[in-house]
C-alpha cells in the first residue's frame, strides 16, 4: 500500500518533488564541498609553508662581505639554533630582461616587483613545478613564477634573454612554470627566475655588487633570535622576514576562498529553509488525506511512515547525486582559490563528503519527523477540515479594503497577503535577503579595491597624474642610494620638459633601518619610507601628525603595539654616521610591509644609507587626461620607462583578486538568479495549490485570469522589496564583520566602499526580474483552476 501511495504521490506532485530533489542535491553539493574546502583552505597556507620548507626566519643581507662573520655568529653564538641554510640571489633590472620570440626581443613586464635570478641550491624556500614536484635545470634552461609568466603571456618552451653588467648576455628556454612560496606572492613585491648553478655563476661572479645573501634559520625561540641578531649591528643587514610574514602575504589570496565558502554556507541555509517550508506546506496541504487515514484506523506512526519513506527516497537520491557532484566541485573551487599555492588534494578528504551526505539525509529526515509530530494532536475530524477547528479568534485581514478604495484589487490583495501572513512568507524573505547580501559582498570588495583609499594604503597619492615603476636606463644597475635616485629623477624631469611636460617627480625610497628603544634597550630592523619630492602631504594618520622636523618620525600602529611605544616617545635610529634620537609624532596603518613600517621626515639626509629599493615614482603634471590615458601616451613617448596607474599598482599588489572578482560577478549573479527563480517557482506553485478555493471564488465573481496572475506577481514583488530593504542594514553588518576583518589582516583598516546604484539598484534589479519571471511562469497554473474548486474553500 505504501508503495502504491508513494508512486501515486510522485506522479501527482512532479514539479514539487523535482524542485525538492534539486534543492537536496544543491544542499548536498555545497555542504560537502564547502566543509571540505574549509578544512583544506584554512590549512592551505600553513600546508604550503611546510611543503616549501619555509623557515622560521629569513633575513636578507646586502652583498657577501660579511658572510664569514654572520656564518660564525649563527653557527656558534645564535640562541636555540635548530638548522640553517644560505644562498644568494642577484637583482636584475626589468629592462635587462627581454622576451625572445622569432629572433626578436620584446619588453618584459615585472609589474613593479623587484626581479631576482637565483638557484635551487638551498633546502629552504623551495620552488616546485605547477604540480608540486621537484625539478632540475640544465644550462640554458630557466624556471619562472606562474604569476609573472601569466602577466607576460609566457609558457613552457618560450624564451627570455637576461643581460647584466660584465657583458653576460644569455638566452634561456623556460622549462618550467613554478610556484614559489617565498617570492611567488605579489604582496611580497619580489619575483625569482631560477637558473642552473652554472648559468647563475656566470652572472654572480661579474655582478657581486647586486648580490643579496639569503639566510634561512629554524630556531626554538624566534623572538630571542631576532633580538640578538638585531643587537649584532651587521652593517649589511637589510630585511628580516618571519614565517608569519610569508603567511600573511597570501592573505589576499584567501579572500576568494572566504567568499566561496560564504556563498556555499548561505546557499546551504537557503536550501534547508526552503526544504523545511516545503515539508510543512506539503503536510498541511494533505491534512484531509491524513484525516481519512486516521478515520479508517491507521496508526499515527503508519501515517508518518508514508511521508518518511517518500522523503527518504527523494533525499537519498538527491544526496547521492550531490555526493557525486561535490567531488569535482570541491576540486574546482579549491583550484580557483589561488594560482600561487600548493594545496592538499580535496579527494584526500572524500570521507568529509560522505559524512556530509549522511548528515544531509539525517537532517532532512529529522525535519520530516519533526514536522509530522504535530499530526499527533490532530483528530480525524479536524484533519478532514484541513487542520482547522472551525474557530478563529483574530482578524485575518490586516488592511481594510474600505480604507483603500483607490488601490487596485491586485495591489491590495498582494499587500494584504504579505501583511496578514508574514510568517508564511518569512522563508522567502530570508532567502531573498541572503541572496541580496551575497551579491553585495563581492561588489563591495571590488569597489573597495578600486577606491582612492586603497591606493593611499600603498603609499601613493591617488591624485597624481601618472606613475613610473622604474627609471633606470637599460643596462644601468638598480639604484642603491638616493643620490643615484635623485639624479635619475632629474634626468627624467628634463626629458619630460623637452617634450613639453613640466612635471614634478616624487619618489618613495625604502630603507631597513635599526631602531632602538631607550627604556627597554631593544633593537628592530623596520622598513622605513621617506617622501622624496614636493608631493609629500598626501599621507593620512590615525593619530598625531606627520613628521616634519629633522628629529621627527611616524610609526605604524602595528609596530607601536608590538613594542609598547606611544606617540611622544623617543626612539633612536641607527644610521651609517651614528644614531639619531627621533620623536614619534603620529601613527597610521597601511599595507607597506604588511602594516609594519615607519615614515621618516623629509628633512633628514639619508644619502649615506643603502636603499633597499624605491616605490612607484609619482609624476605630477598639468593635464586633462586620465591616469590611464596619460600612461598610454607616455609609454609611446618614453618606452624606456614603465608607466602605470594607481589602480594597476594596487591590482598587482593584491594578487590579481580584482580580475577574479570581476569574472565571478556574472556567473554568481546568474547562479543566484537561478536559485531564487527555482525557490519562487516552488513557493508560488505551493501557494496556488493552497489557494485554489480563493482563486475559484474570485473567478466566480468575474475577476479575469490576468488580474489574479497580477495579484500573484505583485505579492512576490512586495516580498522581494521588503527583503531588499531588510538587506540594506544587514549588508552594512556584513561589511563591518566580514569584509573589514579580511582587509585588516594585511595590516590596515579601510572603509568598505558601497556604490548604491550597483548594490541597491542594478544587481538586485536583476534578481527581482528573475523573481517576477518565475512567478509569471508558476502563475500559469491559475488558468487551470476551475470554479468547482469552490468546494475547497474554508
């Protein structure tokens, strides 16, 4: 008997059962893949760091003149040493690298990052091919990072030419595209081209001044090691990078992972909300059948068993399909998280998918059982009456028709339905609200990354006319002091003036200086930037003021908190010609060195200090052209220099996530629109099934199908509009508690940018059109309702 009832019900409720099956499948896919991805992604960076053997501490020194002294200290005096290694890299000017195709050379784009050549002769910060495997290089072969290769449209088998001082000029065939944990993230500001040891030796022996030593140290006490290393005062010491810093450099790569997981969780919630609504609705609709079964003597559990078997069949089938689909979906989602990292294979967590599938089945069956519990309290007579006792003690209609005489009937009915049965439409409202919020998250992320504040966080004036990445001439060594940098800037200004552009250049030289704290006696190597030029008042401060006098300095909030310093404290800065006392005048937050930097006043002379590098040079000139237009024009006039815009610099330094978000918006909007249409179609079908009596009475009174369909459509429109209004404050909450913390991971807080016409107009409008279309399709059922359905009216 149960089999016959089940078979009949499956045929009678085809559309509802199919939609229910689809939602179970969606829930299973997203629950399995999302939880799998949470397990993989949360450990992804740490897994990558372990896989690539990134050490606890990696410190960089200029040249090799102090190698023996540093080696001796590490080996015999450094505290809690576990293991260490060493190798060198050589900085290469962007203009000295060319793409070699068909016996012709073309420009190579480093995209503003410092490019080095190196070898794989150390057991730390290892480099792997795109499949995570070790490899070796022969003479004439090179390996290049995937990101920089993609930017230059290079692939395996292409050739590049690398020239350097001393007459070394070689052509290399790209043997491998690689993933590089230490130099692979665009936030790191560095990229590495790997060569064979024989080829690298040819370059390094004739360019010792451009060499940088990399020391890799594993220690049992990281803080003690750093403190004692800083106390040694090695004159060639530049930068020190901890494992945590390398990990943080991949934070922007994790934004896509966070968004995908958030989308998955929200879709699961939507699916389960709709599922519960469908189960309750179906049971209520079949009260009369239940009453008859009770009247003929069937026990309550026997009645429940009919529904449990039916939904168990649907749930099991949907979950099985979802389980099969979740495996490739998991792999696809993880693959889209980052192009730079090596991640665990999601198939290794197949047990997670299986557990989630069983969890879905158990959860839905628990829903089923919970929904059928109310049948215990219903007698056969009340069940036959549709679950009603025949008594009602409250007013059913919220709106009064005599007060809305001028309101069209369809509009009044739609508003009154929603206001009178708010609980009935709550699932729809929550679903629509979640969908609207899901659209705002990537939109707001994208708009924030395109904001002027984002450029300021990377120490750039967003109002400058154009920017220059490098100004060295082809074959010229990278500048090491601001004397060289000033000379280069003066040369470029003259060249611009000859072409009719009276431009003023402003550079941001970067140093790694030693800081001493008077009271605690501690020492730190801190990235220190100095504005070199007239455009020096664009930087903002959280507290205090910008340093203007020769003995003033501003320090980022992260460093102040780390060292327990405050505005007004005095610190000593170690310079080549001695130490100098500096007064802390202000604090700020930005993305330079992951939020840990200092800003030197423009008055102090740092010409004797070794410059680590210089940041994008800002060019200010009177022009009506946009930054992009001027950059394109300057590229033609001065092809020896790399011209760029503020947005391009930001895009390069956040790992290309903006392009990923742009490509994600359209398919995501389409997916959400499809989900919402499916939900609307299901709900509307169920509403019409419940309202057959009311619709039949309206037809008997002379109302046309068009008016009744308009009522159905407007009802959904009101629900959608109320949901959109409710989503506005919730989207601000999501900005505050989801997006802000993600951006703050990189060391700075930014104001999340909202473009109202996009967030509250265009994209919700697309979803609203989908809702209307789905309602119109479902409302076609109205035409099939006959006046005889008046018998079903309460």
